[in-house]
C-alpha cells in the first residue's frame, strides 16, 4: 500500500472509531437453542445501525473491514425510513478483524468498556468455555453488564444448569 492510500486508510480508521463510539454496539446475547449441547447459544455481534439515507456510511464501513454484512430492517413504526444494520457475527471475523482493529484504534467513550467485555466473551467462546456451566455463567455475567445491563434472554438458572450438567 502506498503512502497516500495508507494516509487515507488512517483517516477513515480514526473517523470509524468516532462513528462507532456514537453509533456502534458490541453485544453478546444468549438464546435458548435446543440443538446445542447446553441448550443455549451464545451470540457475539458487532453492529452499526443507520437509517436508509445513511446506507452509504454502512457500505463504507463494510468495505473498510471487508467482513460482515448489511441487513435491512423494514420499519413498521413511526419512522419514515428503513433501518440498516452492518453486522459482524462470525467468530473468526470478530477475532481476526474487528477486535484487532479496536485494539489498535481505541474507542474513546464508555463504549471502550463494552468492547473489553465483548473481547473477553469472544475469547471465552473461542476457547469453548461457553460449552460448560461455569463458562456459560461467566459469559452471562459479563454480558449482563454490557449495553445498560440488558441481555436478550437470560439463562433460567435451574433448567440451564441441569441441561448443561448432563
């Protein structure tokens, strides 16, 4: 990569950090899934959401990272435009692209704390800790403290513990 392209990539990288600080989310959800060993699926995700008028912004982000996808969320509420979500869900893409990027280009807002927790959860998933009762509890405990402390589906402790223990 020549110096001019490198300078442009750096400008976009710093812009991207600021944009994600305001509009991005690092989340870890836990869903009931009877096809998994534990009965629960751990789902890490990096997301940036924008209205249809700013779809080009999400395309820029996707082209920068060269991973993930953009999905439409057709709105049926009082908004006049559809929402689009740039999502990175693949564990390898999160681990090999997204996490190293934000390790190098640090977030500046309190979202940096969510990123560190997210990174820890991805590490636990990569090491297959989520396939054990203790690992699942640890990930759940971390996820509950992210993004205002909400988790989409929490573990129903006694049922989950019995299922994972068998």
